[in-house]
């Protein structure tokens, strides 16, 4: 009984997560571009990494960009849900989400640059 409950919860929560991934892919152009880059970079990172640690860093930095982009999209959607009028806090929230994406992209460049070129 308890096992069935947890199994149902895992299936239900996984379906919510997949729904969120698909919605982000469908509605967010930046996420689509980053996903296409990830399709190329993930296998490349696993191939180019010499050690398990390097492989994790190369692949992980790619996944961090996707994760942060999803969170940025969620912030933008919540802000937009509560109105289209200009408000300094709404603008700040959107800018901060965008800054997080930028930092994740800089992290990706730093990790790939240091591991592959130095």
C-alpha cells in the first residue's frame, strides 16, 4: 500500500516535470536554442573529458544553463501572470532571472575553457 502510494507519487511528479520541460521548450525560444546546444555539447563533454570529474564538470555546466533558463522562465511567467503594468520590482525580478542565465553561461565558458584549453 505504501509502496503503491510512493510509486503513484513518483509517476505523477515525473509527469508534472515532463509537462514543465515540454512547456518550456514549446514557449521559450532561448530554451530551445540552449537545448539544441546541449544536444551537441553533452556528448562532446563526455567524450572530451579525460577523467570522471572532468566529464561531470563539462556536462554539468551545460545542464546548469538549462536549469537556470527554466527557473528564469518560471519567474517571468509568474511576473507576467500578475499584470502587464510596469513595476520596478517586476522588472528587477525579470532582470535578475536574466542575470542568473548570463552567469550560468559564463560558468559554462569558464569550465569548458579551463578544462579544454589550459
